């Protein structure tokens, strides 16, 4: 790219090149073979010591003078004064600018490397707007940064641009120690200090020039253009290189500058080969070569180099499975072990980390044999990330990894690599365990999980599924030597302490789960395996997924936002098609609710709704054109539906039912305009075993709601007499539900649906018998006149009931929601909460605390009711 003279006009006008050793900057051209963008920081001891921060763009170095130097602490906001563009070859300059003259003083090349903007297609726009986000890969500075322009102050010098340079919160940040990086006082080019650069040695010219060395851009360009590149003198092969890590995001990033790979379910390993000697190391540098002999044997024939990849084992369905990998490494099972290579960090001759992602993948493909047995090349996809994620979920993969195509390889966690998951999976620490209750009580019952927060172990719940008897025995064998007398958890403790056995939190386990409760407890958790490759000190509570980098709202959503009147609600949530479509028309008391706002509501209340519906067969009420048009009550999965809405085969049913497990599934329901969600009273993995009962008190039109309140209080007392706890829910309509949690017995057969229905019918019939003028169990309308219909029919195998926090497809967008018993009193409004208000108000507390712990025995209740 030729540089316009105008771009460097200011630079040249300020300098006398007959005296200054600074480069004049000719017509610079960048090789197309070197698409990376240079980044340099020069320490400049002029009138005032400062650091010149420079980013290559459009053939020049965009430059800022950072007075106190860059910081790695996100809390520090360093003043960065915009200065004139500099020529590219200034990035190699180091020496003394003589006085008098502009910028007189000593210049040191303090850092250098490459950078990548988060939105490469709009750098000029972002600079003009005054906010540029980017990632740097230097020798001293790494990770994400942002430059933000400040508004001019009154009386400030015209033409002066003050910006702030701020470190992003990522794994390369060092909170509280941001200035530690500035202790590096030697040049990255010559290894000399400022004083050594400035000092004149005998026989040297008036102006000292450091020994010339090629800068990264020039060196890379020369290698790319030279036909003798393959014969270049090899660099030393490092023993281990810090791995690049992924940032969790809610949805994959958008844009053409991203590639996407399937997220594999295995162990991340760095493969090093030198003269036939092989080393396989974990992400923390542990040598695991002996654990993967088949991979190491095949790797011995590879050329020298360092490869980044993932070791996996295939299950019976030929899918990567972490559980299968654990079983193979433990000697319990035989299955093929594969190593999927996805990055080449060193080719045996030179370090490739400064190359672009696509360049490294191209080099990797050439580095590997065309048809490997144990070692294979992991291909990537260039289709939109959401489409790739949908396909990955359909294939029951863990998710996808998205990578910036033009970014270098940077050790640590940043936004150049992101991961989006089909279901939550993270690492947690085992702080104790309990024994199973059935039999002799010698097997593993559950694991007590935690994670480090501010140096202390916080409790995050029990995990009682996902391990076999043999695996449970192995886990207890590892836990027994770590046994301690007191709880390792600080603060909140497990609700049940009587069966807890405590352990030093040194074992790391991977857990699949469907989200967290308000108290930070894992939902629907399942053990996947031990993570021996990850140290306990790094295990922190899972963060909320970040917004994807460079993600853009759909054009329709942007137009909608721009068209809103001041003070009108703005929908924020998942990207949906036709987000402005009105699903609930406005009424005299409530504004209209759009599809986009439904998606935002589902995103905001995901944790609450998932507590009711995750892992259960569901039915939904759909309003494709809004509630004023045709509505569809959908029970079964349909061809072509989003893979985030899963299918649940039900015995005796011609088609599978639907199921969702996470917030992404809720977003998929918003996409199909599902305005109501109705879950089963049983889990998808135990559809024949009810774990809750539903009693619906439905009043005749002429009855006031106070009669329902009275009936609910009476029904509560009757259920309490049978040893069952009931929790009230207003339905968003004219009725009230009592929900009864049931304990699934650890041994013996559990009561089935016919027995549950029979018990519910019996309770309701007894109320009807005692007060026939107040209650009826007959569905016919003529029998319900002046009475409350006690609906026990929801306790049937294929029946459903509205979920807590589900909207209703009724005028004004009311919401079904749980309440406390203290609220069940005269004057209660069953449709008092509405979706528009819930979008704006603070998130209400969950009134059903202790719901799971209150689960009672249906068998014992049946025995009491039939005595």
C-alpha cells in the first residue's frame, strides 16, 4: 500500500532530517503475504518521559503519547495524547534525537509485536467515533485494550486529542499490579537501557544509532517473499509455549473475519517433536507423554515442531466423549485415542505465533501427513457462527470455538478466541462427598462441589449423577487420602450436613450443568470426569458469558431502537428475526410487547424459568402472528426445529416431545414466538415417575378470587396432614396452582402416574364431599356454577401445567409466578404481574426457597389417605 504524502505531511514538517536520525518515511508498501499489523511501543525520554504507543493502519503508524506508560490493570485509565501519524519504518527506530529539535531526547524500542482490531472492517469508523478495541501480541504487552477519546474541555488547546488507554479484563490483566510491566527497562531490540542508548562511546558519531535489526513486519515480509525461506537458519525449539485460551461468550461472533471449529471433548495437549523425540504436555506444562503412547508413537515420525491440539476418545457412537477418555486412561475401557491438531506454533525452524490464524492453519495442514491414524487435522468452517453452533448442537457436540482469522497466537485468555457452548460445562473443586443411602451405604452418593472466589472456597452444590459404581469407587479412593475433619467451604454450607464427608479441595472435576440458582448452586449437574490437567488454584466460579466480540444487532433491531420514543423500553436479548413483530398488542394499561422483548424477557428470567422446565418434556403455546391471531399448542418436536430445542422420545407416542436445557433453548422458543411454556411433572430421563403434583383451583366466572384464596388455604392444610408441602403459584389468569414436590425414593419402585392421579383425585373428592356447594371435581360447565373446579387431571402422564415465570398468551401479557403463602390472602390479584413491568423492575426474589428440600413421599401420603 502506497502511503499518501498527506498522511506524513505533519510528521515531516516537524522534523529537520539533516540533523535527526528519524526515518523520513518513503512510499511504504506492505507485502500481501504479511497481513499482520505491526504494534510498537517506544519509550521516549524527551522533555517529559513518556511511551509512544503505535498501531499500524493504512500504511502508517497511528500514534499516541502515553504519559505514564501503559498499564495491565483494567482499573487504570492512562492518558494517551494523539500525535501525528508516523511512517512504518519508524517502528524499527531506536536512538537519540538531537537538541534543539522536535522530540529531542532518547528513544528506546520498549515493546513490539502485532495487533488485531476486534472489528477489522470498521477501524476508521471506530477511530472517528472515538473508541477502538483491539488485541496486542507484544513481548511485554498482551491481550485486549481499548482506546477511548475524551471530550474536549473548555479552553483546551485546539486540535489536541486526549484519549484513554485502558486494559481489558482478560487473563493477561494484572489487577493491582498494572505498573509492574514498566519495570522492564531494557530495549527489546538491543537489550540496552535509555542511558546506554544515550551514552556516546569513543569514536561514535554525534548521534548514536543502535545496531540495525529487522522489525517483525520486515522480517516476516522478507521470509514470506524469499524463495530460500525453507533454508533459513532454524531457531531453537522451545520446550513449552503458553497456550492461548478461549473466552466464553453467549453466542458466536459475527463477521467474515472469523473461522469456527468444533469444540472437542477431551484434554488440551501441546505436542512437541524434535528429532523423533516426542513430548505431550498439558496446558499447564505437565508431561503426559506416557499416558498417550499411541499418539506419541505416531508423532515420532512428524517433522520437528510444536503443535496445539486436543486428545480425545471416541464412544460407541464414534463421538468424542470425555467420559470415554477418562475410562480409557483409567484402564476400564478400550477405545481409539485421537489427537486433533488445530494450530502450529513452531515449524522446527521458526516461531509462527506472530503469523495469522489462517496462515498457521495452512502451515499446519502442510506439516501433517495427509492420512494420519492417531493424529488428524481439525478443519474449520467459514459459515456464520450461529449456523455452525446449531450444527454442532445437532451432532451432540459440546459447542464451537471461534477464532479471529487474522490474529496472532497469544498466550492467555482474550477475545481473539471465543467458545460458545450447547450446554454449560465447567471445572469445579471437590470439597467433600457423601455415601449412597441404599444398600450398605458404601458407594459414592454425591460429590460436594465448590470453586475459589477471592482465595476462598465457596460451595456450589451436590452432584450425584454421571459416575458408575466403579468410577465412584475410584473417586472415593482418591478422596480418602484428602479427608479432613472440617468443612473446607467458607460461608454458605450444604443444606444437609449429616451425611457430609469433607476433603481438601485438590481434585478438579468437570461438571455438565444447566445453569445456577440465585444462590449460585449448580442446576441439573452431572459428573463428566476428573481434570488432572488443570490446577485447583485456577478453578473459579463460572462467569456469565460475555457478549461476543464484534457482534451486531440485526438491522431491524437497530432500526427499531432508533425509532423508539424517549423513555420507551428497549429490548435487549438474543438476536431474533423480526424482533419488532408485536405479539401482545397494547391495552389501556400496558404497552405492546414485541418478539424482541419476549426474547429479552426469556434471557433475563432464564434462571428462574429453567428451574421449572430444564430437563423436562414441555409443550408450548405459539403465537406466530401475535395473540390476536391463530394460536398453536405444540406438544411434539417438529422437523427442522432449532437443535437447541431437543427431542424427547416418549414411549407410546408417535412423535418425540420437546425439551430445553439452557438459555439458548429459551432463545430458540422466543424465535418461534412461544408465548407460554408448559412442563411435565416428571423429568425427561424418568418420564414415568412424577416428581411433583399440581392442584389447580379454577373458579367459576361469577366467583371472586377471595373464594380461591380460602380454598387454597384449606387444600394446603389437607396436604400437610398427608406429609406433603404445597407451594402456591398464581397462573396469570383467574386460577391458582398448588405445586407439591415429590421425593423419588432411593430404593423400591416409585409411585407411577396412575397412582399419582388417583391420590390427587382422592384429595379433591374429599374436599368436594365436605363442601359440595363450594367445590366440584366435575369438568362440565353446568356443574361448576358458583363453585371452584378442583382440577386434579393435570396429574396425568401426558398432562402439563404452566411454568413459573412463563408469560401467558392473554391480553396485557400477564405472567404466571410463584408467591409466598403470606401473599395468599383476600385481595390477591392472579394476573398482577405483567411482562412489560418485569422487563424494567429489579429481578424479584424467588419466593419458593426450600422447594426441593421440601419434597415429600407420595407413597406415605397415599397410605395415610387410604387408612
